[in-house]
């Protein structure tokens, strides 16, 4: 509880409604969502020592409340296998961001382990003027970006609603283990949808959530990116 208020209060006191990846993950972890362990490094040396603690390979990402789409800005480096690669990635990210977002307030770089590949899914929460919070579910990558293969439900959601919502997308067979891919633990994803539904009901100050991507496995799932946006203060 203390942490949750901490994250929201800190953003508010800085006049921000966008939480960083690290702050968003902290908040969602408290909602019972599995997020990949992520730590902030404020220097190149710190990025290297955190990477050593986590164990290689790792991922580095820009940590800035002013950079919403991190990879578009050159702010994500995947699969780093040595301290040397981490150091180089740290410098590379800061150089790219200072070019693309010269005004950005930079907290540092977030460090996390490289997650085992899974089936990429996304879950989002937005608020509809008429219906209030709405959950979205879809498969990651081009299925969402190009084909818009997603389903929606109004909060609150039961586990049964969540099950229907997942089975409603056209790409559902991909979750059942298409062409040798591992079948996904769908019941676990249903639990995620219900937990997020409960979370937004209990936290009306949250305006938007974007978990993109989540790696879904045959035993659970892991969110590797998260973004939370708060309501503007009234
Ligand atoms: P953004 O959406 O802001 O561009 P992401 O954090 O989603 O940045 O990273 C971009 C992509 O990198 C993700 O879609 C995912 O495919 C990959 N990725 C990010 N974090 C990890 C991780 N910890 N392990 C493996 N792949 C990752
Ligand atoms: Mg993302």
C-alpha cells in the first residue's frame, strides 16, 4: 500500500500523469500482475553492476517520463551478453535520446533480464466517457497493429467474461499451440484480466494501462513492458 501511494504521489508531486516503466511495473506488481524484475540505473557503472546481479543476457531501456515509445526513439537494447555490451548500450541509448528528445527529463536507464520468448499478448485498459473503464485483449505484434484483432469488455469482469473475451479473438488458435508452439495457460490470462478489472475499479485515479507485450507461457505469463497513465488532477 505504501509503495502504491508512493509511486502515484511522486508522479503527482512532479506534475506528471505518465508513470515510467519502472513505476508502472511497481504498481502493477502490487495488483498481483507478474512483471519482469526491473531496476533503475542512474549511471553506466550502475547499469553494469545491476546486469551482473541479474545475470546475462539483459535488456536496457531509456527511463524517462517524456519518452512514451522507447524503441521508436532508439531507447531499447535487447540481448546484452557482457558488461562491455551493457556499457556500450547505455551510452548508445543516451546518445539516441539526446538526439530524438533533446528536452526529455532522463532518470537513467532501466535494466531487466532478457525474458524467455513466449506468445506475445497485450492487455490494455482505457476509459470510455459513457461506460467507464474498458479492458482490451489481443495478440501482440502485427496481429494487433495491422489486423486490429482485439476484444473488449466493460469493467467489472468475471473470470467467465475474461474467458469469452480471450476466445473471441480470431488469433485464438495461436494460444492453443499452433504449429508446435507451446500452448498458453489461458486460465492464467483470465486471472490477469480479472485482477486488472479489480485494480481499476479500486483505483479510479488510474486512467489508462498498457501491458505490451506480455509473454504468455504454458505455465504463467510475464509482462516485460508496462505503462500507466493517471487521470489529470481535478
Ligand atoms: P516500447 O514499447 O516502449 O517501444 P518495450 O519495452 O515494449 O518498449 O520493448 C520493445 C520490444 O522489445 C518488446 O515489444 C519486446 O519484444 C522486446 N522486449 C522488451 N523487454 C524485453 C525483455 N525483458 N525480454 C525480452 N524481450 C523484451
Ligand atoms: Mg512496449
